[in-house]
C-alpha cells in the first residue's frame, strides 16, 4: 500500500478517536445554549406580548421599541455589544456579576435570550390580535374576568395559531447559535473549527457538524409536527 494512503488512514484513525468527545461536548453546549435561551425567551415574551397589545402607547411603546431594536439589528452585532460591552461597565469587575459574565457562555445566553424574546413577542402578539372576537365575547358573557379570559381562552387559542411560526423561530435559533463560537464558546461550530485547525481536515469537520445540525433540525420538526397534530386535532375532519 502506498505510503500516502497509510498516512491518510493513520491520520483519520487519530482524527476519529480524538474528536468524538470534542464533538459531544460541542453538541451538549449547543443544546444547552439554545434550550435555555428559548425557554427563558418564551417566558419573557408572553407578558411582553400581552403588554404589546395594550392600546396605551406608554405601555406598549417600550415593548415595541425593544422588539424593533432587537429585530432590526443582526444577532452577531448584539452578541459583540453584550460580550465586549459588559467588561466596559465601570466597576463590574469588582462585583459578583463579573464571576458570572466573565464566562462567555452567559453573555451569549443573554444575547440569545433578548433576541429570541423579541421575535417571539411579535409572534405571540400577532396570534393574540388574531383571536376571534366571538371567543372573547363568549368569555365575557360567561362572566370571566380579564385574567381568566386571557389564561383560559385567549392564550391557549393564540398558542395554537403561533405554533407553526414559533417552530421556525426555534430552528432559526438553533442555526444562529453557530455564531457563539466567535466569542470562544466551543459549541458544534467551535468544535469543528478546533478540529479543522488541528488536523487540516475542513470537509471532515464541517460536514460532520452539518449532519449534526440537520439531525437536530429534523428532531425539532418532528416534535412540532407532533404538537401541531395534538393541539389542532379538533380541526381535523371527522372520518
């Protein structure tokens, strides 16, 4: 067997043996970052979306400004501003906050939370405003308070309408999480860069990571299709 083939096989044996754990660590970091940002962002976006529907501009105006700013600027720029800007706050390095934010994971998490909360707020706001007027009037006729109407009628109805758009936001956040590697976080993309720089095997590294992102994406699609069937089964025609 030619020497260059033997060398190639030996290199790839080392490549496979030494990088599987690195890929796994990157996968865990990516899933943690995306999952936490989506959960926290969703929790924040529900009250913000309700405030966004209020007709008083002093209530809805600040929420509109927030969503406008974070939807109107690139996520990468937001990440840079937060990551580099926190260290510039006067005196923060002498507080306990620095023990948290000196780890790049938390500035990235903050940037992702603020970004996805802005998009999710608008998704839910549109679904809330699309609530059929008859449903609200029926709830009023039953004597429901505003809080009870919102909790039992408006929000569940809006959730069904927003589900498909929100699934796109989840996939977008998964793909956008690849930029976390620019602030030294070793996620999937960061792991691929490390492997490329060590073994000079760009196709091996990035194709492997692309397949992992595809697997995660199709898993998300599968979960949301199941949720759609479950939440919209009342619209399915009777056979």
